[in-house]
C-alpha cells in the first residue's frame, strides 16, 4: 500500500525560517490571533487526518469505480461520507473562512500547507470541500447580507455544499458564448434554464443541500463576457426559517467517466427553469466568479505539490528497498545479492529532480499564499497594491507551472519503480491519472500562460514582473557568498531582457504572445523557483543541522540540473511566432 | 469515437523519397523480391485492417476491464480472437520472418511502418503477435534445426504463440540474480522451476499452444549473467508428429492490473518442474535473448510513434472543429460564434510539436530499420560491420527517445482537448495510459540511456557516434542552401564536443556516465532528429507540391522550437555527477 507522512518539518521550516510567518502574523492586527505553536498544531492535526483517515480511502475509491450515478442520484465512494463528517466536525471546511460565518480565519499561507496534505492523500475527496470553499468566497464577496446569512454558516458546518457552474458543452475557455438563460420572476427570483458540464460535486451524498453558483445570461444582456450574471441555485429551496423546502428544478443528468479523480463526481447539470437568485449586479457575474479564481487556481497548484510529494515519498522508499545491480564504484552492500538502486546516478537524478521541484513548489505556494494574505488582511494600501499585482502576476505560475512540474515529477517518480510503477497496486499510476486534471481544469495551463503574458505582462508593459524582479534582486544582493546568489541575479537579468523583448514583439505582431506564452510561463516559473532557493538557502545556512545543510546541496542541484531549461525557453521565445502561424489551417488535418 | 487514418502518403514519401527504398531493395540480392508497388500494397492492406478491424476493439477492451483471469484461464477482450484469426490468415505474424518457415521475408524498414498502424489503433492487440515474433527470432537464431521445424511454422500461421520469460519478482533489470532453476533429465530435457512475472501473453485464448522462452540457471552455473541458459517450455508438450501432447507444468498464477494496455494479459507464470528444452549452449542464454532485443526495442519505439500519430490525428481534428475565442488578429470566422482554436498560437505550438516529433520519429524508425536490414541481408562485410555498430548505437535512441517524445506528444495532444481530453470517451487518456508502458518495459528508458552511454559510447571511446556524426556531416554538407544545413552541422559539432567531454569524465569518475546518461540520450536523439529533417528536407525540396513544401516549414519549426532543448541537455551534462551523488542514501527517505 502507498505510504504518506506529512512533511511537517519542512512545512515548519518554510513558515518559520523562510518566511518568518509568526513575525508577519503578529505584525498584522487581523492575524495576531495566530502564532507558530497554533499553526503547528493545525498542521499536526491535518497530518493525522490525512494519513489515518483519507489515505486508505483513496485507492479503493479508484479501484471500485469512483462515484456512482443512478437515476440522478450520486453515491460517493466507500468511506467518504464518514470522512467528510469528521472533516467538517474538525472545522476544516471553514479553515480559511471568516469567523463571522463560522470559519477559523486562518491565513492562506497556512491553509495551503494543510490543503497539500489532502491533495497528497486523497485528491478526489479534496474536491468536495474545495468547491464549497470557492462558492463561499464568491458569496462572501458579492452576495447580499441575507444571502450570506442563509448560505455561509451552513457551508462551514459541512451541512450544505457548493459548486461553480460555468462550462457548457460548447463553451469552456470562452465563457462569452454561454447559452444558459435567466428569466426574471415577479418575486425578484429568476428561472434558470440550460445545461452545464464538468460540474465538480454537482450532485453527491455528502451534504443535505447543494448550492450551485451559476453563470447565465438575462434576456437583454450584452453579447460576450460583459453580459453574464451570477446566480445562486439551490438543489433544495430554502425556507425563510432556513429549513429545506421543495426540490428545485436542477438535477444531474450523468457523471463523466474520467482518466482519474474518479471518486469526485463530475456532473452534467440540467437546469430546467430552476429557481435562482442573482448575486451582485446584473452582467457583472464573471467578475464575481473571478474573485475566487486566484484562490482556486493556487489550490490547483497545491494539488500538484501534494501529488508530487506523495509520488516522491513512495519512490524514495521503493528505491531504498529495491536491490538491483551494483554501484559503478563497486558493491556498496556486498553482503546482499545487489545494491539498493539508490547507488545509480540515474535513479538519484530522478529523485532529486522531484524533490528539488517539490521543495521549491511548496515554498512558492506559501509565498503566493502570503501575498494573498497581504491583500486580504493588510491595512497598508501600498502593501495591498503591491501584493495585488504580485498575486495577479504569480497566480498563473502557481496554477500552471506547479502542476506542469508536478506531472513531470510524478512521471519520474513512477519511473523509479520500473515495471512496478505501471501496476495499479503501487498507487503511482493513480497518482498520475488524478494529478493530470490539475493541468487542465480551472483554465488549462495554456490559458494560464496566455493570462500571464497578456493581462499580466504585455498589458502593463512588464510592470508587474519588473517589481517582482526588483524584489528578487534586492533579496539576492543581500545574500552572502552562497552559490545561489549569482544564479539568482543572472536569472533576473535574463528575465528582464526577455520580457522587454516580448513587450516589444507583442506590439509588432498580435500572434506573438500567444505562440510563446507557455515558454514564458516556464521562464517565470524558473525565476520563481530560483528565488525560492535563494530564500531557502539563506534560512538553511542559518541552521546548524545537516538536515537543513542538505537544502543548500539541493539548491545547487536545482541551479545545475533544473535551471538549464531556461536557456531552451529563451531560445524558443526568441524564435518568435512566424513558424508557428505560417501554415494554413487545413495543413493540420490534411490526409497524411 | 476516436479516428485514425494511416499516414500512407508520408510513409511512401519516407520509403521512396527519403530513403530510396526500392533502389536499396533492388540492389540487394536478398531483397530483390520487393519493389515499391508491393510495399505500398502491404501498407494499404494494413491500413484497412488497422482502421476497420482493430481500432473499434481498442476502447471496449479497455472499458470492459481488459483481459480476464479465471482459475488459470485468460480470456482476451471481445473481438480479439476473430481479429487475430484474420491477422494470422493475412500472413501478418510472419511478415518479417524467413520464407523457409512460412514468413514473408519483408525487410524491417517496411515492417516498422505496418507495425506503427497497429500500435496506433490497438496496442494491446499488437502485443500478442509481437512476443511471438520475438520468440521466433530467438529460436531462428539459436535453436536446433529440429526445434526450428517444430515451432517456427506454427508461429507464423498463428496456431501457436510465444513469450519471453525473463523477469522475476526480485530480478528485473538485474537478470544476473534470477532464481529459476533448470535441472537436467536423463532424456536431455530439463525440469524448470521458478516464478516469472510481467510475462506478456503468458496465457491467453488466441492460440492452441504457447511456447515460453525461459531464462533459468542450471545447478552449477556461474553466478551472475554468465550463468544463464535459455529454454523452450511449451504450455502443451509437442508429440513427435507435431500434435499437442500433455499439459506441461506451467501455468498463469494471476494477471496484473495495470495503468493501461489492459487488453494485453500480463501474467505471473509459475513453472513447477515444467519440462523444458535448452536452446543453444548452456550459460549463453542471455546472449540468445539479446539477439532479438534490438528488434524488440525498436518495436517499443514504434509503439511510441503509433500512439503519438493517433494522438495527433485526433487532436488536430478536435482543434479544427472546436470553436472558442477569437484570433488575436481579429475574427477569422465572423459568421460563427467563435473561431476554431487553431487560430491560437499556443494550440498550434502543441500540434506542431507533436507533428514535428512524429515525422522525425517515423523517419528515424525506418532509418534504424534499414540499418537492421543491412545487418541481416547485406553481403558486404564492411557494410554489415558499420550497420551493426550503428544499430548498437541507435537502438537505445529508438526505444527510449522515441517513447519519451511520444509521451510528451500524447500529453500535448490531450491538452488540445481541454477538459474533454480527460474524459474517457475521447480516447486520449487511454492513449496515454497505453503508451506509458513503452518507456518502462524492455529495459526502462533510464537503462537504455545507460546502455547508450556505457557499452555504446564510453566503452568504444565514442567510435560508434563518431562514425554516425561523420555520416550526418557528409550528408549535411551535400545540402544546398536549406536552413537545416547549418543547424545540422552545428548539432554535429556540439555532439562531438560533448561526447569527448563524457569519454574523458567517465575515466575520472565511475559515477559520471550513469548520472547524466538520460541527458546524453536526449542529446543524441536531437541530433538524430535533426539528421532526419536534413534528409526529409532534401527529399521534400525536390518535390513540387505544397504538401511536401510544408515539410520544409516543419523542419524549420523543429530547429527553432524543439532543438533548443539541446542546450539545456548539454549544460546538465557539463554540470556532472557530483551534486547527484553527494547526498547520503538516508537523505532520500529521512522524515521531512
């Protein structure tokens, strides 16, 4: 059976030593309730829950076919109901939610670490509360006081759950062309009619009610994305006293059969004149949805970190135990029939690649979490402005770069198992199948890259990244003779140069940015990870313990063995768009 | 449902224009029976079989759970039995086998293309005849005349099938530590006892008898790989008149539950004193197995090409049909609600990456096939010597580089589908699951890289690659002003330099080669693909047709957008082994 132990020591190191979390919390009146002891206690509790409760439900949920659909009713996998009850009773649904509505008001830089453990041990399970958290965030931001009072407390007790209904069969990335209609009733409510697909947790048996947040168009709405409104559509209508009323005209038509996350019910939802209530202003629904997008997209990045950590732990254990061949330098364990495969450079290469990406990914998630916390909790307008820009810049990295690197990592970890990695019982292949969706949903990684290079870079003439590079440079210049210093400064220069090139080229050729967006996203990802290693190195160098001293070796490994990808990315960007765009459309399907 | 149309036009172009196949065949007395018309007819027949017969069996075989095991009996998926009968009656099992035993004696440079179509449409199906072909090759090379007469004709009619039994639970890459025993009987036969795992087609219902080729150790055999012998162990013993006799003491204990290729039965085989017959000389069994390894490993590369071609065709069709968003340069189809996603540079980038790798992969497979044909059919000793060295060098590339690039390609193709790529009905996720094994079996790609850098490079001081580079240089220098010329010559120089560095460093540090082997494998892969584009470009430039002229664009795309990976690979090689090896073994599992 797959193993998992939460990396608590690394998590504490990142919070405490790399980002001086306690100092940050105590210096902020809205977070002064939190200290490291409490944060560690939270993480220790989640470490137990993830290892003792949901890890063992993960493989059976996949093996037994996942969520089941029968006549509009969805049954979640064995054990999910009881585990979710425990999860809700532990207050985990509202871990980051406002105390006012029953949440625990924990900052994102802590919740990302708790979330990582759930992603490591049972990603299908994680998706049930995740959508509730997202829906709660949108309601908290945009809904009326009455709507908040009606729905939010029920979310954080786990009695009710939420969904986000955006996609339609013909409309995914391009939400401007959705067809779902909202026709107003005399009582101020709306009748919602249409079909939504890929609705995570659209129907299930974990909660008494399901509150759908639905994008739809009112009759005379402007065309495109400026004519979309947001509606609350409950599965059961809610009586004035808060009790459940009649069943609304919304139902699951089927669930998807997927590559992975089979325990998560991905539903086709049919709205047949279902009663809905507008949230916020008419035609401003998309903005309402995007309120929580920065948070959700970071969560997908954490899915990557969690999966890659799980993959690493299992691969490292397997490699330690598996005896095969002899070291190039002579037998290391002559008393055994063969040496552990850890003696082979190629096996170490794979494990170090995974670990180097994991440690930087985790630090980066906490860094972005901290920026989100500044936007939410800080009272300093300039700090909020800076953090808001930083979050805008880095959200696509957090979503796409972390999940791209996570898939690479999980694949390398699987390879450490040889043929056994392909056999289901080891859990590695499920890890890859479950992880793969993180690159696709919440905006594909290609769409993230286009967001990064468009709205976040060329549109502001590179201002966001310039400010980011300035921060990194300042940090690096303050480092002592650590080897990482030179690499960080050089990477800053390379990113500055290539960004300037991109901003210029984009003005000359409208196709330029889109055609090299993913390469730029990876370039900014590499810069970000070098920055994380600069921060990790500084913190580790201050600790007199081989466990932390080894982090300096890993940082050097990163620079020597992972960072070289930057030169390839830059060359591709410099090669431009022409060769990408010049072939006619019918070239692609012309009969070969 | 997934689509597939065999790329016959490209296949003919590669055979006829790129490699002047007919001239090669007609110039060789042992191949003079073959002309392009016959070759095209063979490919057209296989195009029909793959599209009309086995494609439709592929998804059901996966959806319905694959091969089924009940009490030692394996049932293949619905339709496999009838399809295999058709396949065998069409003479496809013996397509490349000697006419003497009922084969069709077709050269490898043709059979790789036929094989590709089966890999595209039904990889699980392909594995049944593939192992028979491999076993037949080993028997043809090493067995006695009587053994050949007994088994080979039955293989090529499809009445009997073959397996290769190497791996044991504790012994995969390291075959030197196998435990299966062979004790001699007075009649010259042996009793074979042991457990073999991961035995493809170890048990099934497609043939009347199954002939296992088994590696085992005789009682006083030397330790390690020099003490391994090869045995024929039939499922049913064969009477003197060739009819089936009693059931032998070999049986399937279970089948594996895998990530993919679920239609292929991967068996645990128990040998309980089963009667076996030695093939070739005692203690020379491993060499017997390796006879067919060069062929089998190329087949795994073709699995990659086939899967990536299937993925490409489906992704290109989906991208053409899917309307979403608008072109950066303004609406391309203003009459429609949105443009085809082919207007987006990032979608084109993905499709072109896949296609650029596919076309080079296919050409490379034919190139290596031709080299194998020279070793088999040529009467010129120097040509045979050169081709033998070339095959030795390039087999790891054909196996590992082609499958590594194929997985990258299939993943990019899946991404073109957005969320739909994650849904089983589109067939993309199965393609990836089925393909993944090609990087793992027949020696993991890491093991291939170590073979390349060890036995094939440092051991001969780089002689094999020097001769390969000389050939490429000579070819490139003969090119006219094509842009590919400079890139090819520069890549030759880079590979020459880095190979020299590797040969030197390997002498100084025994861990060096292993730790950078995969990077070197990819560097040689990139050189090989640039070489293929040099050859494709020359052939395409001679044709006055936009279909072929577009290949020059694709060649330039390859140089601009794919080849830059070389600089990253070289940097990693230059960074050496130290950072890979310096951490202690317990670092990897120390509790984080």
